[in-house]
């Protein structure tokens, strides 16, 4: 039975893609891998990048982070099958599709399982800890991708070392958040896992341990993290259990847990990363009962940005281009630390209603769809904001969308091929056609029946029904019938 472990997964935000570094190890036959893969979130397919020129030696347990300023991936250290821990630093350049070896004069000691994330304020890749059994490190280093130099960061009060911890940048508090990992070995072959949260203030160069009382169970490999600025959360799936999602809010210093349906099976050492631009997280592979997995899962939210609200898993095992990817496992310590604020869009839709005024009692839905598709990448529903006839949606991923809106009384209206770039995009959807009492996006006999059942009633009366009050004047009468009649037989989207 071959044994493989360790790979890295991270997001490449400019291209909305994931890069997967398959530095796998097969200990029995000493065959490690050094292939590099990219996952396209739009097409849900893997591509082997096969970088040109010299490639890093195959290894496992290395660390990676994406530097969006340089548009490069930084990789440090890891375990070489013959030489043990390494201390080399490589840069993968997205544009040239090549690895660049570096030769800094000062660098972290040879090690595996460090935590790495990008600090956009200081424009450095930050490395924390790692291990070379029996040593577990707690030092912090900053890598300057432009000058290809490492600098140690010194602290008046350093924290205990740990390896395989999740490290993410928290743009709201301008801090790094560190969670989980392991801090000790015991004989024979045991590991002490942590469930502590630490925050690292990059301005003050100080650690804090807010230590919330209600915490997820301690997690080692298989504990994953990402940051979402919309809910200021660090999220983990503790104990390799993917139907139990814990999210940490750094403002309130509290954890909340939720159950996620239809989740991947429990497994160790899967690779996991979060892409803030599509608000999706990707999970790949891992090990289960000595078997190596190569399934791909996407975690996405149906409600709003930031993976808050209702979170669902999407399985994409059979997506194109994936057949040739090797089963493997990884620790997934990396995540995309980029603040939403850098490259996000705002949408400001406005509309009017035929023969009526926008109502704060109506439900209003906005859906953003990849062009020509029927599965939204983002939906937003409100019963309060639409009363003014316009509102702003923040924190959207820049892209080209078909945008559909629906007011509960009206037929939906679609604007195809809308380009959302950075900044605010204003769209006037014009006058929405009313008459859809039951909300099925068709004006037909069913709506007429609802109107008929409430005709000549007003608010407070036994048979009053707000739905067929199409003009919103609080009475169901001939005026509502006239509005419905004008659209009878139509359906949305218009
Ligand atoms: Ca209807
Ligand atoms: Ca009315």
C-alpha cells in the first residue's frame, strides 16, 4: 500500500483559479511528486500547469502562499524523501508559468508544515512555525517577493510553537489569525492538537490569545481555515469532519458552529482553500482508511457573500479535465488572505413598479448568473431594502453576469451580459410588470383565482390577501384586476 501525504492548495485571485501543488510523497517507493495543478472555478476542471524550466525537487509538507502584488506563489521548505526537511524558497510566476529559484542570504531553518499567508499591508508573505521532529517552531518570518529576501520578525512575547496551524489575514482588524495545529509529540507517534486562536498584530508585532470559552475541538491536520471579510470569520472543519463547520468572528471573539448537509466523507489531510472572489472554498482529496482520494468539492453560500448564511457543498468529481489528477492528500494550511476591498464590485439596481410603488412588505430577489446559465453564483433576498426602489449590493466578485431581479408581485426582469468591474455598477431595470400573486413568475389563472378570493377586501378583513394587491394601496379591487389583466399570459424573465 503506497502512502501519500501532503499537498498545498491555494487560490489565485486574479484568475479566479485555484493552484494545487501536488507535492506528494509515496514513502514506500520514495517517489514524491512535484506537479502543479490549477482548478478553474468557472468550468470546475483541473489543469496540469506543467511549469516550464527548472522545477523544485519533489517533496511533501511544504508551505505555499499567494502574493497578489507580484502575482506569484511563494513556496518554502517541506520534506524531501532522502534529505529530510528543506529550507529552500521557490517562487511560481503565474504569467511565465515557471518556477524561480531564490537564494536569500537569511532564511528560516529547514522544516515542514509551516503556516504561510500574505500580509497585504506590509506586502509580505508571512511564515509562522512548522516542525522538524522533535522541534516545533514558533518563529515568524516575512518574505519580500520583490527582493526575494526573508526577514525574521521578533516579538517581546513569542508564542509556543506549532505546526500545521491555519494562518489567515484578517483585513478588518489588520491582523493575522492563527488557529489549531499541533504543539507537541508524545511517544509513540502521538501528537498534541490545539484549538486555540491567536491574533498577530502586524503593526505592533505582538501576539494576543483572546481565548474564547466555547471552542471547536482541537484539530491538527484536517483543520482548515479561511477568512471572509464580510463576516470577519475564520472557519474550520475540526476533527476531519466536514459536516461540522465552525466559524470564528474576530470582532465578537466568538465561535459559532453549524451543520452542513451532504458533506464530503470524513478524511484526513485534504487540501482546502477559500476564494473570496467567488465566495467558494474548494476541498480536494485526502486520505481515508489508507486510501487516497481525488474528489473535488466546492463549498458555497446560497444566501449572501462570505459563506455566512446557508452553506452548501457541491460535488464536482466528474468535471472535465480531472481524470488525470492523481489521488493525494494535503494539509490545506494555506488560504487566500486577500481583503475583499481590493477587487470587489458593488451593484446598485433600481426599478419601478407598474402602477404601484415599491413596497417594504414585498420580497425582492437579485440573482447573478454566469452568462447563459440558470444556476446563480450569487443571490440576495430582501424584504426591507427594496422599498426605496434602489439599494446597493456590496462585496460582489467582479465578473460578467446575467442579472435577474424579481419583486414578489412582479415578473422577473433580466439584464444579460452585465460586466461588473471594480467600483459601483448602476443598473436601471425599468418598470417591472406586476400581476404575479403566487410568485411563480407567470401571470395566469392561478393568480386570477387568488385575486378573485380577495376581491373587494382591504387590510384587516378576513379574506384580505396582500399578494394580489398589485398596486399596493391596501385594497384588492378592480385596479389590481386591471394591472393583472394587462400582463395576463406573460411570464418572466422579461
Ligand atoms: Ca403567477
Ligand atoms: Ca390594490
